[in-house]
């Protein structure tokens, strides 16, 4: 029992010291660009990064847990994820500046903006690497500013399976109008 406790403590120290629970440079870049250009004070609510070891352990545990097939597919598709959540003291009035700063920060990390929407005091931006060679190991970074909350997140995984789920839902909701193919 004492040996197990020492092993658990050692593993916890190793994981913490190697940065397994820290967010990546992309998520930090989005977070910092938004905070520096929002002209608001912000309070960190939550920040966590989980890598392949954590997701690998979770995937092993999924064998023994009964969850819906879509949730299982989504969880097994992810290889790593991270999130930063901040509360802002007031709504951001400089969303255009935030988006421009986020674009510059992500360009330095060889990422392009795939989606950028500013509407009614809300901002959503999605970034992908310049050279994404496969949908089976893609990284996507997201910045969301909504009223008094900011969320920056990144995930790496197999987006092909997630696209299949999305297309299935779209076909079910719009059977006549929807005729897209999910093959890439």
C-alpha cells in the first residue's frame, strides 16, 4: 500500500512538472491576444490542458462505462484538449481589435483563421494549422467572447469521425435539402 502511494505521488509530480495540465502555445496566444486587446480586466475561472496520456487512460476506462454511441465516438476521437475560461468585468467593446490581434498571434504559430464571426457583442474565431495533412490528426483552436465570458480552447484529434456525426445529424434534420458527402 505504501509503495502504491509513493508511485501515485511520484506520477502526479511528474505529470505536473512536465506540463501535462498546462495549455499549449496556441491556446495561450489566443488568451493573451484577447486579454491584452479587450480593454477589460479579467478573472481566470478555469484553465486545464489534458494530453494523450490522460485521454488514453480515459479511453481505457470507456470500455467499462455505458454511454451513448455519439458521446463514445466524440471522446475516442480526441487525442488532447485544453481550455481557458475567464470572466470579464464588462462586455468587450473592441471585438475587431481582439480578432485582429488573435489573427496575428495565430499567424506566428502557422495557423489560419477558418471562421471569424462578430455579432451583437459576441466573437467566435476558429483556427487551423496552415499545413493540416489529415483529418485524422487535426488541431483546432477556438476563441469565444460572449458578453462577460471568454473561452479559449484547442483540441487535437480525428475530426473525420466528428464530421460524420455532424453530417448524420444534418441529413436527419434536412433530408431533402442536404446532399453533402462526408468523404474527404
